[in-house]
C-alpha cells in the first residue's frame, strides 16, 4: 500500500461515516410528526406537542447545516494539505517534537473552535432562547469558552506531553506506560471530578435540611447505601433543563441534583430518580463501564503502537517528516470504524443497564414516581417521543421513554 491509496481510504471512511449519519438523521426526522403512543398521551397537550415538534425540526435543520459545514471544512483541509501547512507552521517555532505536537494540536483546535463558535452562540442564544431553555448570559458563555480553552491547554497539553515522553523513552512499548497512566488518571477523575473540575464551571452547595434531604437519607438507609454527600448544582444559570447524576465510589461517592430538578419534581419523584442512580451503583454498572473503557483503551493503544512509527501514516497526509502527532491523526480515522462498533456495543449494554436501574428503583421505592418523573423531565425538555429505531440503536445510550415506561409498568 502506498500513501495515495491510504489517503483515499481515509477520505472514504470520513465520507461513509458522514453519509450513514445523514441517513440516520433523515430517518429520525421522518418520525417527528408521528402520533404519540397512548402510553405517553399525557406527556404533552396539543400546544406543547406542537412546540416540541417545532423544537425538534429547528434543531434537526441546524444540525444539518453545522455537520455539512464541518464535513466540507474537513474535506478542504485534507485536499488542500492543511495538516502539512499546520505542521510546517508549528515547526517554524521549534524542532522539539513535544512542542511541535502541542503547537500543532493547539492551532487546529483553536482554529476549529473559532470557526464553530458562531454556531454554538446561535444555538444557545437563538434556538434555546426561543424555546425558553436558555438562562445563560453572554458573560457566562464567553467565560465558559475561556475556561474550556484553559482546561484544554492544561489537561490536554499535559496528557499529550506525558504520552509523547513515554514514546520518546520507550519506543513502541509506550502503549503499556500510557495505558497505566490513563488508568490511574481515569480512576482519579472518577473519584475527584466533582471536587476539582465541576467547581470551575458551577457552584455546588450541600442539600439543605428538610423534607427532601430526609426522604433521600431514609431511602439510602433502607437500601443500605452509605451516602453523606448530597449536593445541589446551579444548573439554572445556564438552562432550564434538569438533571441528576452519581459520581465517584467508595468514600468519595456523591449524589448531585440540579436545582432545576428540585424545582420541576415532587419529593417522591426526586427520590425515585435517585433510586435509579443508586441502582447503577448497586448493580456495579459504574465499575463495569470503567473496566471495559480501560480495556478498550488498552486495545486501541496497542494498535497505535503497531502503526505509529510508520512513515506511511504521515505521508498519507502529505507530511514528509514522520511524527507522532500526524500518525495519531491518521490512525484515529482508521480506527473510527472499530470505535463505531465498540460504541454500538457500549450503547446496547448501557440501555440494558438503564432497564436494570429502573427495575431497582421500582423494586426498592415506587415505579409510579419514576414514571411520572420521566414524563415531566421529557415534557420540560421537549424530548422526542417517537425516535426512529435505527437512530435509537446507533445513538441512544438510554432506552426511549416509551420503552422505559413499558418496562416499569410491566
């Protein structure tokens, strides 16, 4: 195989992926006007359903425009030897391989972010604003953007530098050291993400004493779930959409409630949502996902070690000087079909886990409250109640609302 053939293989992968994605989007949009199943007839009234249809259609049209823009930009970057231009520009500052890689990815990510920021701005302050979801201000938007850049520089740049150091000093065996490093970093982030990263963007406060906290503590005691950390996050400063999540494990586990969730749901409904999250913990879903994720990462890193030294990868992107960072770009595209397959598997497992967590909530608390909470959350976020099965199979990590309610009421 020569570099020209590999170049067109890379292009073919990108084109096929784009076409599959657009076909799935088309199938899903054809279901937007379907009649709501009778099990969900109480989610929307006629006016709210029309609003949800309008919201779905606006987002679908916006997604088509943004994805087409990104695809055209990517194709131009490939055919106009954009990687070579950026690589040459980075090398004009330094010959140090690590600094070249940092500059290379920094220029690409900065350029990409600048080009896509208008779309993000439009979605937040036009689409989300029109349908009453946006609570963010322009100051918060740009502050979040700045914080995101700083996080990318510090964390992303630091991780890349460490991986390249492993490569420089251990050659093709770098994948072993990288795998261990990523495993340690992943476990660390699972334990302390809520303490270290979340406060950069959101304020977290302990749940106040009262009916809700008492109800949560009583449930936790009933199922033998040690819980000392219950926090409320100020999600309402950006959006009206509600959420709750479980993080950490061992002594670091905590439940985080969005303040919008507390405003939207009754006490028993919130406890039912938390019972679902406790079900994930009790069923060892978090540990399973962590282990599988690390195994897949190890497999990918091993494959990277087999090909990263090949000049063919760099030459395929018109770069004459073989380098680790150019090899990563080419390998990432070649690996994407495998990533799609593993993603389908993980989504299927995740949907099964959601059923199990729902069952746990039903068996240890009350399924009726979980049903009513799911319906309220779907209504308040104008969720799509009639997605196409193929779209669900590929993209959904959760069963549809109809599937979850049918399971809970069975």
